[in-house]
C-alpha cells in the first residue's frame, strides 16, 4: 500500500524514530568490523609464544582497516547525532536520504575486509580504490543529508544561528571531494590513500566539526 507521507502533520513529526534506527544500524556496522578479524591459525608444532606474536603481527592490515573504518563510522555517528540536534522535523525525502546513508554505512565492513585481505598483494591498489569509492559515496549521501534539511532552513530549528549552519556546511563540503581525491591517489599509492582516509577521520572528529550551538 502506497502512503503519501508528504503531509503537514507527518512533515512536522520529530526525529526520534529516525535517530533510533540510525543508532542501531551504525552500532551493528561497527560491531561487524571486529567480527571480520579472525584469530590467527597456527599449524601443529608451531604454537609457541613467538609464533603467536608473529601471527598476530601479520594481521596488521586487518588492524589498520579496522582502525580507519571504526574511526570513520564513529565520526559519522558523532556528526549524525550533532546534525539531528539541529534538525527538528522530518519529511519523506529526509527519511529516504537517511536510509541511503545507512545503506552505505552498513556496507562498509565488506570493503574493509577486502582491503585488509589485499594489502601487500597485487590487487592492493584496486582494493584501496574500491574502499575509497565506498567512503566517497557515503560522504556524498551524508552531505545530502545535511544539505536538504538546511536549505532554506526547511527542517532545522529556527533558533539556530545561521553562522553555525554555514560553518558546518563548509566543513561537510570538503569531505566528498577529498575522499574522491584520496581514492584516485590509491591508483598510484595505496599507502598514501589509506593515510589520507585516516587523517580525514581525525579531522572530522576534532571539536567544532559539527557543533550544534543555538542562538
């Protein structure tokens, strides 16, 4: 049954259910990251402490992928939380955009596993490009999730200082292009590309990225 959700009463509902769903999906995505890291397998007769340490050390690509993806998804959750301190109403378009963002976030454990398995091998650069492409698409949908409700202040709290909205918009504006640039760099250097992904996560976790101040 097709329901028309673009009515005034629905458009004015609060955002609590949307936020609850988002929190659940993001929590599952983060959990799946660590599930992908398997304990090292030691052959019979090679179970001493030194062999175990070497095996654990050999999993460093998995640790790196976990770190980058955990920080990236964590930053998305932080910014999602702060964004919805400013957004006080929802409509059908916002719900769809948020669902598409969650689709991307829930998918991230897969490219994380792919890049962890490929580091140090021939398909390394292709895996990093795939990884970066997933980040780029996710960043695009996050930008749309911010742009749509704040354009003409259609769904945001009217008490929010316009300078706050402008400041957040400037920070979000650079995300997708830099992810795209880092992805293209992966065609030449997988290591440099991964370093940029990590630095982006650190950048967006710094205070002031999405501060929800109200006038």
